[in-house]
């Protein structure tokens, strides 16, 4: 579960940081910028990092988890 949480939060954190950085100097409503840039950046970063992980596993794991875990998420079948 830890690996899943870390690998989900890292792209979101990158998206928030880039979204906040994009706000600086733009003459747009900050809420609109945040609402558009953050999810777009998060999706782009997560997809790019996952692509890197498929082709360069060690580097991709670092990009997705910032070195906090080397584990890949494990998904269990739901209990019945």
C-alpha cells in the first residue's frame, strides 16, 4: 500500500508545484490556472514517468516515488 500511495502522490505534488510556478507572472485568474495546469501537469508527469519506468525501470521508479520506495504497487483481488 505504501508504494501505491507514494507513486500516486509524487506526480500530484509535481503537478501542484508546477501549477503554482505557472501562476507567477500570468495575467489569468489564479483559480483557473490552478484548475487547468495542475491536473494536466500531473497527468503528463505521471504518464511520462510511467513510460520511463517501462523502458528504464530504475530511473522510472525514482521519478514516480522520488526514491522513497523501490517497490512497485501490488494489487490484490477483492475478497468475496
